C-alpha cells in the first residue's frame, strides 16, 4: 500500500521539542509567531496549520492556538484543554507555556520555584488524579481553566484573561432536546469519520476497556465504512473489560 510509512522513512522523522512547545514571556513578545500547536477539527477536517483555519473555528481537537496580530497576542485552547496552558507571574513579569516541564526548565535558572507539597501528596494518594483544577506541583505555576482565553497587549506588556461561556447544561434523558442533541452529535462525527476515511486508510481505533472507547467505536460502525481497511487495537488479557473489547 502506497500510504504505509516504510521503516526507512521513519528514520527521517525527527521530533523537535522547540517546534511543539513554546514559552511566551513578557520580555520576548516581539519574537512570538502565530502557530497552531497540535490539531484542530474544523468543518469535518483535521487542521494542522494555522493558515488553514477558518476565522470562527470550533473548539474540537487537541490544540493551543497562538495568534500574533498588530498589538495583541491571543492564546486559546481546545474545549477540553488537552495540552494545558501554564502561567507564571511575578510582579509585572509573566511567562506562558503549553508544557509544564518546558516552563519549569525555562524559569528555574532565573526565578525561585517552590515545591507544592500539599498538591504532591494529594496527587500521589489519589490514583493520579487531582482535587485542584488550577494548582500544579510548583506553587508559582498555575494551569489555566479550559474556557479561558489570554489576551496580551504587546505595547503595555500586560496580560488579560477572558473566560468564555460555553453554556454547558444538562438535558433530561427522555426529552426531545436530549435526542435532538444526541442526533446532532452522532451525525456530526460519523460524517467526519467518512470524510477522514476518504483521505486515508491510516486510521486507528483503540479499545481500552472503557465505556468511552466503545462509544467511539460505535461511531465508526455507524459511519458505514469498511472496517477491514482501518486498524483496531485492543488488549487480550484476563481483565474482563479488555477481554470483552478483544471479542468485539
């Protein structure tokens, strides 16, 4: 198959951390470039380059969007906040990154960073979950809420955080609105899957032993595509949920 990557092609693929992660600080605003980090799902297409985004693109995907206009730098993220946007502030200075480790490494030589012991204890004792939506293991670094948008004024070297109202609500399972919303969600993603399949057979579906992955697999079934032409992964062991997935 022509669209299968050969082993010698993989040898030429290099991961450049500096192109995947960024640090924007109050002293380097003139050097900030507009870029889409990650990918955005826009109008049933996967977008990897900022120049291919429509003006009013959606929130689906796994991305951090950085746009440098005349005097304003805008930083926003996908609906879930998959990357995370991390912020350090001290007096009039600020630094922002889409990587916690990248930001710590950037700051540690010039700024005092202290260990957040309470956060670490809660993190270690709760099966890799956290009770805080903004704290990190470093006291001076916080993670931005997923519905927050950063506006940086380059002339004033100031930062403003604006919170977008996603208007999330709950619907009664037996209501007309619930089924209308479910239908819209179903047809949106089955259409996306069909469009994706037309472009490539290099599509992979992972069944991980959980309810969410089976719902995703259901969309692939509903998209009415040839499942023999995509990759489906599951785990074959003695765990009940994995065994069921393997049988599926």
